[in-house]
C-alpha cells in the first residue's frame, strides 16, 4: 500500500442529512481509512442553531473544535459550551448531541473508529433540550 493523498477540493462538501441534523449543517470528508485501520473523520460546519440529533458511537467519538463556539450534551444533562481549540471525547455508546449555539456558528473535526458499525442515530434534540442553560 502506498500513500493516499486527498487533495483540497477533490471531494465535495455536502449538506448534512435531515434525518440526523437540525438546521444548516455542512459536512466535508477528512478521511475514511482502509482496513485494518478504522478511523472515519469529517469536518462539520454548523450555522447558528444547527446541531446533530441524539446519537452514539460504538467506540466513542472525539471532537476538535476548529472555529466558533458550540454546545455538546449528554442525554439527561445540560449542554456544555465548547470553543475553538477545545477537544472533547465522548465515551463509547453514550448518547449525545453537538452543534452551534443559537447565535454563533461552530465548526469541528469529528473522529471516530468504526470497525464494528456506524454511528447510531436516534431522535431529534427537542427545543427544550437545546434551550437548557449550559453547565
């Protein structure tokens, strides 16, 4: 096997699917590694109010915030504010959501290992859950 180089502009940015995201969200691929590696990574840009649905990952997820200010929350807990430069690790199979604040855009790079399955998408984050005062 030799190097794999994905050149800037070679892969399209797409709108996030409405079945898993609320609001305006754009996804740009970073990498899906060939086996035996199992890392999948995307660069996600959330407009104000944009966010994921509740979801979880079989081996957890790491988020590296690259710009703006956003929110991340675990099921049953108040959201926490995240800012450019922050890195967040969500443990395996823990239900969570992440996205922009109501007034500020946020971008992050998401990393997860997926040797045993994909992200498990659940229900939309309610306006009540989204509006909880951050911890």
